[in-house]
C-alpha cells in the first residue's frame, strides 16, 4: 500500500490547530517550565529509509520517561529475564510517581515504566555496568547512530533539587532490599537518564529498533533478541502512558511511550517509528497534541496493530 505520509502529517497539523492552547507544561521540574509551550514537531521514519517531518522536529527536548524504555532495553540485553524478579509487568493504574502500591506490594514495582520500576532498573544498571552513565550514552548513541546525544545536566540538577517523591520511592525500595546500591547514586543516574535530550528525528530513528524486532536499523546487528523485543513492546503497549495506557491503546493502537517533556514515541512493527513533541500535557501527563496527532495518524492511514 502506498501511503503519502507527508500529506498525512500536513493534514494532521491542520486538524490539531483547534486544540493548540489545551494543557499545561510540566513545571515541577523547573527547567521544563521554561520551555515554549507551543512547540510542535513530528518525525516519522519508515523502513524504506524515508523520513517525513514537520514543525520543530529537529529541536532537542527532554525525553524524560521515554528514557525508561532505553534503560530497560540495556538492562535486559545484559541480564535477560532475571530482571523480572525485581520488577513486574502489570499496568499500575496509578500515577507514575505513586508510592502507595509499592508499599503494599512489598517493594516490587508494578512495571519498569513507572518511576519506581525505572529506579530499580537504574539500580540494576549501576550494579552491572562499569561506567553506568557513559555506558548508557554509548548504548543510546549506537542505537540512534548519532554521537551528539547527551544528558542535559541543568535538567538533571533541577530535578534533583525537588525530586522528593523519587527519593521517597528509592528509599522505600531500599527498605524492601530492591535497591542494592547507594540510594543517592541510583537517583543521580535516574535523573540523568531522564534528562536525555533528543530531537523528534533522533527519537524516531532510535525507536526503529523496536519496530525492527530488536535489530539495529543502522547496522542490522541484533541488539535485543526478538523475544525480549516482543516483551518490551508489550510493556510499552500496556504500561507506556501513565494511568492512560488503556486510552492510548484505544485511541491510537500502537505500542509507545510518553514523557513529561511532552514527547511521545510509538512504533508500527516492520513499518515505521514516529516521534511527536508538544509540551502541553493533559492531567494524566501525556502531551495533548501528541496524543491527538497519533490518533489521527492511525485513523488516516488505517494502520494500527489491532
Ligand atoms: N523525571 C521525571 C520524574 O521522575 C520523569 C517523569 C515522566 O516523564 O514521566 O518525575
């Protein structure tokens, strides 16, 4: 089927205009509060190596929670299924930074894409990597084929300054012995991974890995096994959108992940990877225009995994 993606992106851009002022920028991380709320970019990378893009698609933004998919991938690539002893794979139905479930489920986070789960994954990486932050950067740069990807230390520091909830989660995890390393070291790694900056173009290129059964789109090298890639995609599908994962599946029908920086990335296996960025968030923490854009994309193309 021949789809004119550029025309579809242009149509989407017109149709989302009435919703442009809806939602609020995340301001609990002070550096994120300074972002122009009306930025909008989208990039779609197809398997035929074509990229279709629009708006601020080449401007860097803070990928925040989207990084959780990348750290999980690095962890499973190193230790395989043993990771699931430390973190479960069920949707939480609670906000991403909730403490309550963790207490009554005795320190085993519901999934790796909520903060508690990602903090456990951060701890795992600190245990198994020689230079955790550098090794993470190397991994992400190699998937994307781009050495320019980096942390934003200002964003990491500003989150550290007010990251009381994440500190509470990490200490609770430590009390259940589900964190093995120094809590401050784990939090420092976590805040850095969240501060990773990418453009929509870089993000969509990076996530081609998950659309490509775990083989690098750049080199063809199998970075993740097919089986583990299936698991990560399933977790994105069921847990990738805070307590709105059902709504995203319902409206869009693709595996993906969002972040409070306003980014959303989603994949259509063997077809494309798409990243959209618009900083205004709905009350659940997902980008308003990002959700609308992807809903329109799968509606207009008639393609989703369902
Ligand atoms: N660094 C953010 C936090 O832990 C990530 C949140 C997100 O993007 O969901 O609060």
